[in-house]
């Protein structure tokens, strides 16, 4: 247990930040699941829109240091690659 006032405050801040970070990561995962569902259906329009939303969410999450910038970039790259494979098959 924290003894000093500063360490007690830090413990409170850590709890608050952890819940915010978990919520952000959960939102990203949910967006990715929506994109994967659209790709599975083969709906290029919906998948393109979902990719735009996922990219936006990943960029916001990376800018707040919840996720590393290169991790977000890697996820965006892999998801974009999957969408491009779908477009190549359809078109």
C-alpha cells in the first residue's frame, strides 16, 4: 500500500489511466472485428468504410500513447493488405 501522499495520488491516477486505456484498446478491437466481418462477407464498400474508421481509431489510440505508433501502423498495414486481397479477388 502507498504511504506518501504522492504515491497515493499516483496509484489513483494509474487506476484511472488503466481503465481509460483498456476502454480504448477494447474499442479498437471491436472496430477490427467489424472490419473482419465485412471482409468475410465480401462487402468491399462496408470493408472500406470500416477500414477508414479503424485507421482513425488506431491513430487516435497511438497518439495518446495507449498503443505504440509502430504497433498501430503494423495493424493498419495488415488490415489494408487483407482488404486489398479482397479487392483483387472481386475486381
